[in-house]
């Protein structure tokens, strides 16, 4: 019986001990101070005046006056009573921390009051808690007042949207919100894409209405559409469209950034001095002392006249000549240059190469490699005849290629002209 009573006594004492450990009170953790925006709060006799839209910085001092270390402490700050529950900046909390015996720890929290908050009294509730047990609570009384000057960029609408081609325009419409107590005159609104060096500006008046339960001293004003012409040479990519509003005699500024995507416009793509080459044939059999003829067709696919210089190099196995070394072509025109390659006596049999460089000024545009297979000089008349026929066929193929290239260039130019006639600029 005595043993049973002893066990029950131990059980009761254990429960009491657990209860004593779990119950967090100011006898263990003392709130030494609470500061709001740097000012110490007098809980009993003070109501703090706070402007709507203001940021509240809170500093709480906690001292462990108990006999044991207090672990896993968390501090929460919250303001309740705002109409829109999805506003997340009216509550904040710390990470878990420990407070050693005889030490004081300070923690910081931050709340952002919404603009257009009712002009009324609110309580800032502070809760200090651990994993289990009671909660230490403190309340700071706040009187929310309207701000004298307050402008916000409520929305930015872009037409035709956030994506546009280079060379076209974006129309920006800005909606301003005045949550202050004063009418704001000559608010300067600017939209700009700094990377492209473009901007537009409008001046508007934003009137703040009298406080009612419905509008909470908030007024909205549409800014007239602002026109942003995108440069035709703009590189495709994502850009920041920066919207700024200067108010209160340009002493205050608010900014909003919207991302826009600029697409390359093929109509305004720079036309390079494009050279189109066709060669026929590229490889031939030739006997020492005889001549192999190659044809190179040059087509100027650019937008302006161009001069081309041709230079041929063979090495010591052959000599080579050009029918023309300087070719001047108008845009869309073409010309055939003949290259004659003659292997020297005693040229080693086998494959050799000759290179033709096509230059514009000091720039080498293309290098063409011509192959010649040197064979023994006892080539029969029938072989020569076959070679001549091959060259004639190659020239015919070149003519066909030139016709096709001319048609392609002509159709592309015609399509471009039609697109330019149908293009509408904002």
C-alpha cells in the first residue's frame, strides 16, 4: 500500500513539474521594452498616431528572469480588422530563438499598413510563445490617420500588349491612386524604356475626395494614353518599361516597372551586302599543257551597287587567269567570270587545287576552291570532246541557277514592297 501511494505521489509531482515548465509567464520571460518606429511605447497611457500606408518597425526586448534557459521562443506581431484578408503585410513573426538565463534579447518585426486603411483605432497585438504553454500578450493602441500627400501607380495597361515588334508602337495607359488628404495638381507621369532611349510624359490633376465609409479617402485618375515608338533597329529581347509619377511639387516620386518583350521586325532588318555565288564545274580532269575552264556566277543580293575584286592563286603546279578581276554589280544583278587554269609542263599527276578569293574593299567575302585532276598528256580527242561538253553543260546549269536566284530575289523584293504598303504604324 505504501508503495502504491509513493508511486501516485511521484506521478502527481511529475504532472505539476511539467505544468510549471510549460506555462510561460513574465515571471520567466519579461518584456523589457517595445519600440514602434524608434519610440518606446507606454502601453497604459498612450495611443500612437500612425499614417496609412506607413511602414511600422517594431523592436521587442525580452529578458530571461527565470532559473532555466528558455528555448524555441517565437514573437508574432499582427494588426487585425482590415477588410481584405489577402493583404499579407499586416503580420510578421520571428524565427525560433533561445534566451539564456539572465540575458536580454531584442527581436525586430515589420508591418506595412495598406493605403486607404480606415481612419480608426487598431490594436497592434504582440504574442510571445514557445512550443507549449501559455502566451505572453501585449497590445499597442494605434490611431490610423490619413496621409497628407500620397500617390500610388495603381495599374499600367499596354496596347496591344506586353509584346510588340520593333518599328511599331506601344500605347501606355496609367491609372493613378490618390490615397492622401490633399488634391495633387500637375502630377508628372512618365513612361520610358531607358535601354532604347524612348519616353513620353503627361501632366494630370488627381483629386482626393472627402472621407466616406465607401471610398476611404481614395480617388483614381486615368492618365491619357502615352505613345512609345519602338526603334526599328531595337534588338529583340525583354526590356523594362519604367513608369514614374512625381507629385507634391515634384518632391515625391513613385515608380512601377513593367516588363515588355520586343520582337525583331523582318521588314526593318538591315540589308547586308549579300553576295550569292554559284560555281560550275568545281572539279575537272586536265592534262599538262591544256587548259581547264571554270565559271563563277556572282549575284548581288544586297540593296545597293557593289564592287567585287577577284584574285586567283594556284601555286607552282599551274598558271591561272580571270576573264575579269573587277566586277561592279547593281543590286539584284549578276555576272559570270571565267577562270582558266593551265597545268605547267611536268606537273605532277593527281589532284591539285586553285583558290579564288572574292573581296569587297579589304574584306574577303568568299573563298572558292577549284579542283583540277592532272592526267597524262596522251588524252584522246574523245576525252577533250567530253571535257568540252562537260563545260558546256556546267555553263547551262549556271545559267539556270542564275535565273532561279533572280526569281527568288525578285519575289522577295515584291513581297517586301507589298508588306510595306499594308503596314500600319501607330
